[in-house]
């Protein structure tokens, strides 16, 4: 009954794992990548107020023009980029929908898309569903989980159409230095490749500079910039995001969106508008808070003997569990059963995630502390030799 396209993709390694713990009690979850706090009150209030005023209709397929204008102002303020809100910005149901639309809008069957391994689970899935071929390029802890232009070049073929990057990165917390992105930009320009840049974590960086890929010289015309509200404004449940790209690409994405989604929910669009207009301070406070948790978690892992790359952005730590001799799946499963701590096996994000686990630190400090106590006990009990 099921199409070959869908049969080709595996269920998300994140969700699959979390189905296991639904009926377990006393579990500390470092699993799902979402803030542990509710959306700031003034943002919720803006949505409530819009409902009170009877704003319950469809919006334009592209999204409320007022919101597109605000996204355009934001991108200019942050990165000096100029996008026409009428033709170059589309409001989507999260970055998730934007990624799907981007892949379907640009790929023909058999087109190859290069992406880092490990990377966010939906990148290869969206490419496969669009009948493209994901080409995963290895990154490593030694290289700070950064993808290089040289390794991308080695993996180019006559079928390569695009590159997907996503920094600050899920699951590693890596941020690409500007120069390394500039090298990729040079390659993209000379090989005429499109770059889909998922910048959903752009605001969550801990003293490290985030470079917006589209802001590199010449790159705005070759980049599909994806941005969202889920992470920085604690708005995962609102399902709202956007894409900014050349008019031709946005028109193609809008064509799919108008038949399959119609528009993003109006109340979420009203909330996003408030977030962009008056949410800067919330983001600053959240970043300070996450930074405290980040330091605690990374220090904790290193002291347990799980060597941990210092995450520079997003809200994940990606410690190595190689010293235990277990596979990532084994480690995550045993840890859940024996100590009731939920983490995601690194392999959910690609084969280079073997030997690692992803732990989200958007979790209360006392829960992180308790998780570290349990994990220390677990690692001590399973230490090799
Ligand atoms: N991109 C990355 C890198 C993510 O980590 C996530 C969620 O975990 C998403 C996109 C999905 O974002 P949204 O909630 O906007 O669909």
C-alpha cells in the first residue's frame, strides 16, 4: 500500500526512542529538543487578544504581510539583508514545513544534496521524500563538527544540486567560523549550488559569532534561509517559521504550500509578530539561562569521563560515550532502563553520530544535576575493564 518513497525513510530516531518512555515513571528527559518553559506571556497575550478580536480566518497563503514585513526588518537589522516582504518571504508551519517545501521546490528525481553527518533528522528525510539523494559528509569531534568546503568538494558529482547546512547545529552545538562558511560560499558560487541554511538556532549562541549564510558576499541569491520561532522564543507548539529566498524560489515554495498547507495558523502568526517586535529581552534572558545549564552539563560529562565537545550554540551537548565500549543505541537504551535518564543515540543523526549521545540542556538545573548523578553511577557500573 505504501509508496517506495516513504518506505525508504526510517521513522525518526528521536521519536522512536521516546515512544519507549511514555509509560515509564521517574524519567528525566534530556531527549526532546525543546525549551522547558512556556512562551513568554506577552507573546501568548498577543495571540489571545487577536482571538478576542475574532481573528480566526485564513491569511494570505504567504502569511500576514505585517509579519512578512517584520521578518524582513529583522533580517535587515540583524544581518543587513534586504528581502522584499511581498515576494521573497514565506511564512510557514515551522522550519519543518519550510525545509520540506525547499526540498520539493528545487529537487528533481536523483538530484544530490550534500549535508553534514551528523545533522538534524529531517534534512535527509525531506530530501528523500522529494526524490533527491542525501549525501552525508562526515564531520568529527576533532574538527569541532564543522563541515569543510574541501570535504564538500570531494563529494560533489554532476548530480549535486544543493547543500544543506544548519548552524548552530543540532545535535552537536557546533557553530561554523565565518571563514569556513565563506569557503563554502565560494564553492557554491563557482559550482552554481543552492544552499539551504537552517538558522533556527541563530539567536542561541554563547559568546560565539553566528554568520548568516545569506549575508556572505553574493550568497543571498543562492541561499534559501530558514528561520523560526520554536527555539529562541520557546514557541515549539505554535508551529511557525519562515523562509527567505529569491522570488523565484519563494514562488515555487508558495505553490506547494498553497495546496498542502494553505497558510500558517493566524493566531501563531500574531504571536510571531509580537515575538519579533518585543521579544528580544526574552531571548537574552533565555540565552543566559541556557548558558548556565550548558556549562553545568559539559563540565559534568567531562568529569564523568564522557569527553564532551564544547557546544557553542543551540541547546544540546553531544558527549562521546566511546570510553564505555557501548554503541550509542545500547548506551541510550540501558541508561533509560537502569537509571531512567532519556537521551538520544547519536546514530539518530547519521552514522558519524555512533559513539555519541545527544542531551538537551533546555531542562531545569536540578534535573540536569540529578541526571548527571545517575549517569555517573551508570558509567561507573559499566566502565570497561
Ligand atoms: N531545524 C532544526 C535544526 C531543529 O533542531 C528543529 C527542531 O528540533 C527544527 C528545524 C524544527 O523546527 P520547527 O519547530 O520550526 O519546525
